[in-house]
C-alpha cells in the first residue's frame, strides 16, 4: 500500500513539473503593450499578433481590455493565452484579480503557477501579498525566488521586511548587499534606517550611506541629505546645497523641497518661484506647478498667474491642481460657475470626495 501511495505521489509531482515546463515564454516584450492611453488601432495590432501566432498577443489584448475596464473580455483573452501555454497570461491574470477585482485567492493561484515556471515578477507579487498579510516566512520564500531570477527589488523588499520585524542585523546586511550589487536604493534605505529609526539611530552612519548613494548618481539621496540638514540640524545653507545637487541629478523631489524651503521657511518667494519654475521647465515637476499656483494665490495675490500654473499642473495630470483651481474660483474670485466646472472635473479623480463636499456646499447635484 505504501509503495502505491509513493508511486501516486511521484506521478503527481511529475505532472506538476511537466505542467510547469509546458508553459512557454516569448521573446516579445510585453512592456510594448502597457500604455497610459490606448486607441482602437492598438487592439487591432494585438489581435493581429494572435493571428500571426505570437503568444504574447493574448496577454496584450487582455491588458488592453483590463485597462479599459472590460474585465470579462480581459479574462477571456488571458484564459485563451493560458490554453496556449502562455506563461505571461498566468502572470497578467494574477494582476487582474489582485489589482482590479481584489480576488486574492485567484490572484495567488495564477501567480504561483507563473512563479513556479520562472516568472520573477509573479514571485515578487506573491512576496508582496504575503508581506502585506504579515506572513513573513512565506513572503521571504517568494522574494528569494524572484531575486534568483535577477529581480533586485525583491532583495530590497527582504531588507525592508527585516526592518519591520526588528531584525536589524539581517536588514543591514541585506541592504548593504543591495548597495554592493550597484543598486543605490540599498544605501538609501540604510541611510533612512539610521537617521529615522529610533532603535538603531546613528546620524553619522545615516549620512555616510546617503552620501554613498548620492555618489552612485541617485538624486533622491541628495534630497534626503537636504532634508536631514533642514529638519534635524536647521542648517538651511547645507540643505540648499544638497537640494541643488539633487536638482543637478534631475531629481524632482529635491527641487520641490528646495522651493518649499525658500517659500515656507526662508520666506524668499522670488527664489522659490525661480526654483519651482526651473523644476517645472527642466524636470516636468508636477509638485512645482502646484506650488507655483499656491504661491501666486496665497503670497503674491496674482490670481491670473495662479490659474495659469494650476492649469499647467492639470495638464500633467495633477488632481490636486483641479481641486485648488475650483477652490480659487469659489473663494477668491467668487465665480461659482467656474468653481462648479472644475469641481465636476475632479469627480473622476482621487480628490472626488472633496469635490462632492464642495459641490454639495454650493447646492449642486453631482450624481
């Protein structure tokens, strides 16, 4: 009887292995099919890929319908891809269930099939799922599997997970490894750990690692050093210098914080405006456009320029700028019609709750 059970187990294991091996990878880059906006020509192209026998065509079509909100059709194409043995179809179906339909049981099932067949991103996503649910051992297993495919993000996640568990020695060793592998975010995470975490606080070590990160060309670490000198030391000159170094490395956050330093602390609105404009014009800095709108409204009292910059922010997709523009028309310019117009625009964005409150206050139905 025991021999029969062993034989059945071997058959089951062999079947699982064979199924994993049957899944096919494609040389076609799936990122070509991931876009912010799609046209009808895109879906025609993806269906043509399918007709030509390109396996990724099913996933491309599925992603297209997923992004359009047609989940039934998306699932249909992903399932067709699965029937053809597409590894990517399993991964993308996992993403659909996880990110859009919030059916985590089905997401995990599809991710596991893809991950066990060597799909690194699916393994990483499983790690994230278990990490968020505080199942650290399971998360560690999948992050390691993802890292073995070359995904250094999973190694960073392991380091951050150790910090959450207060396993600081393991966290420090892991993040040092990330840095030594040439990824500056490892040193950045170490810098933040030593500067902000009360259990291992060591400003000297924190600065050392942020500087190592900056020397690797990562502008966000220059911003981090600027923030340290601004908030911890109140040394605004050194903060300025580091924020400017961040700008030189094309880091938006450093530029935005430099403008904020001038506007909120040093009250030098001329310099604030100069750097915000520089950030917007040279780095496409969304926060810079919003901040210019706020300065012109609150400090300069030039409402036309405030409107101009809010609209620039809106062009870059900043919902906060829509909110602020509506509020400007409502409270400063007493233009109820334009306020309503912009609040209604905001209903389709992440600031919709605010828009509903403002419209209700103005006595307007928004259904």
